[in-house]
């Protein structure tokens, strides 16, 4: 397949006058938006959903050109699913919650609340409809609340802005959009607007700002009413916005370095301010900043088919979007005494080496890859278009100085380590301690475990889930699936300070508008249907369409997007047929 090297043209940089005018207009409409009746807000969301579905082909076409994907490649499915499908799903979830609030019903209607072994309240948020149960058969998601939050507070506080705030004045938020996943910016905008009642100025990232004109048309119902404005430019425009007197809240998706520049400033003065704990800005700053994500592989009796499937799974967790995901898996954690360890690593290596080449479109990928190779004694290059897929092998889990544990590579580079333990329970305990104490960041973690092992060691698995300090924990799934599930909360594990920001502060998505969340736990199938039946799993999911090895991902992504916008049982056969052919 040919590589499309024609990157679309970006909009012109926004001048100081454009920025001032945008913020002045938003400020004038902040109270109108805050007090707009809930059903009117819902109606605007429904209009955006329809526009997203109609403009989805153009959205995906621009995104694939930005990322220089091969023409006609099934990889374009990534852009359907993490672009318009994710936005539409988020709108569906928020719209459902707003309707319940408007009708005086419980925002958590239909969701099961129960307790973890340590007493924390858990809200089951997925599946929340028959369609969800059928489309993602075998998948579930639950939001765990912070310690001390009881069931009564969970229900009372959900959607609190719309249910408990009287005569709000409103406020103005700045959203600094992500450059990698195209739905992040509009989803962050909607969370600020719906959950917090703020009008928003969105600054697009220079990496994907060429998509801005399409998103402006998608979000036109909010733009036309004066509730949302788009601006464009580099770090100078970002600094102009973050220091502007009318901005009352900032949300950033990016790196810890970007966060620190906003909060403390740059250079020696910024570092000194950070050390003194003297932020430049006094307004709230929330953030989603990535990190070093672990994949904990629990030892068990795996067949060759199990290892091949899970190798594709791990390859997806690392190389979806060419590795440019804040929740990309970076450190594979295995049991040193597992008899199948070397065989599994060999299959994983071969799986990745055979993947199609793709462009490293995100700036700085080559420098980060070279730096990783230079700082680790053993590495192997496995192909790739302009920056090699790179594995760093046999790292010592006790090496506190290993950069692979402390720096997010943000690209197609990952590391492998093995922990010695006498049994499964000990391995899990040591792996959790390693992940919590050695690895930088708390955004997402994965556990891969055979169903037979899970049944035999259920208590140890549940203890690992309880003890892992990550915002999303996925068992037999990629934590990136939690990003796609609208009702799930998305963000770092709570507790980071401005001076030690790690993966950030606050959550987004969270379409049930829960407050004081701690983590989301996603559970998925270990094997695809129908082989899953042999392992005692009850589901009908084939190979997931977001796998980097799926041969019809683009077709499934397009069908899922149109289904999400207008669900119908009649649309399901085509989706299943395309999914099964992958």
C-alpha cells in the first residue's frame, strides 16, 4: 500500500486580537450557558452527535493524512474508533445522564452499586444497555469510588452541577487539546461544559490542528451560540491563553513538561518556582499526562493459540496509533520462572516484526527512540518505517535508575522485565509493588491472566486490582478500552500534587458525572469466540477490531460509528460479519 505523505494544511495562527475577541465573547456567554436548561443542553449535544456522524468520513480522511497512514489500510479503523466513534459514544452517555436529571430521575438509574472486599463502593457502568452488551460481549467496566464515599453520597453527588447549584454565574475554561487521539479535544471540551458548566476556548495541538476546521463544523451548535471557540498556534499562543485574565480553569492533555511550564514557567526560574512550590497560576489546573504503563503477565498453562492471541494483544497495547498513546503499554512484567516465558516473548517479537510499517508522525519520536537505546544495554530493532520498533530486553526489576521505568517513551519502544517468585500469589504481589513503586505515572495498567488461573487464584487477582494505584486497570483488556467507554472515568489515580504531577489530576469522560472517583476497572475476554468456549468463557466477541492485526478494522470502525449515532438491531449483522473476518 502507498503511503500518503500529503499532510493537510493547518489553519492560520491565532493573533492576540483573535484570542482576546474569542475570550471576550465566551466570557459574555458564560452565565447563559451555565443556566441553560438541561434539556436544551441535551438538544445541542444531539445536534453535535448527528453532525459527527455525517462528517465522520471527512474527519477520518484528514486524520489519516495527518498520520501519514497507507491509503486503503485497515489501520484507518483506529481513526474511526478513537475519533468519531469515541466522541459519539461520549455524547450518547452524557445525553442519557442529562435526560435523567431533567426528568428528576437518578443519574445512576440501572447501575448496580456494590462493595469491594476493602469496603469501597463500586459502580458498574458498562454494559449499560442491551446494545452495549451485544456489541462488546464479555466486556465490563466498573468505577471504584475513593475510600470513605458511601452509596448515599455517590447517588447524591452524581451530576451535582445540574442538581444542586442554583443560579450559577458560570466560568471560562481553557482546554489545551491533545495531538495524538483526535477525539480527546472535543471530549475534554464537553466534559468541562457539561460536568462543570463552563464555556470553553479550545486550543488545538499543532500536531493535528489541520483537523480543527472539521471539528469546528462538528461542534458548530456550541460555536454558533457563543459557548465554544477554537484557536490555533504554538507555545506562544498557549502561553498567551494560560496567562489571560479571563481564563478561570485550565485542562491540558500532554506531557508533564508542558504541565510544569503552564503551572511554574520555564527554564531555571520555572524549576526554582517548582522547588519552592510557588505556581505562577492560581486558577485550577487539571491534566492527563500519560506515564509508564505496565502489562503484568500472570503465569499459567497457555496454549500456542493463547500465546499468539495475547501477543497480538500486547502488540496492540504498545503499537496502536504507532505507539503515540498516553496509555500505551511500556513495560512487560513477566514471571521469571514461568516455563512459557521465552516462548511467549519469541511469539511477541515475531508478531511485532511482521506488522506493517507505519510513519512515526509525532514530533520527537526519533530522538526519544535513540535516547532509549543509548541508555539501555540490550535492545533490538524490529522494523518500522522511519523510527524502528524497539524492544529493550531483560531489564532488572530492582534497577531504580532504568530510564524505561521513569520516562515515557511515547513511541514504538517498550521494555521487558521478569520478577522471580515461588508461586502465582507471590508474583502478583511483587509485580504490583514493582508497578506502584518503580514506574512513573498512574494512568493505566494491564493484567493478562488465563481463565483457569483466574479461577484458581481469584482472591490474589482481586487483591492486585485493589492494590494497583492506576486510574484504569484492565484485566484481559487494554486500559485504552476504558477510554472508549463513555461511562468510565478517565484520568490518573488521585493524589498527585502540582509539584509531582505524574499522570495528572482530575478525570474526564465519566458520563454518569460521578464525583470522587478513584479508578475504573475494565474486564475483557482472554480468548476470542469461539475458542473462548473451550476455556469456560461465555461471550461472543471475536478478535477486537482495535487490534493492530485486524484485517477489517476500517470497515468495522465505520459501521460502529454509524451504529452508535443511530442504533438498530438491523445494523448488527454487518458489524459482526466484518468483525469476524478480521
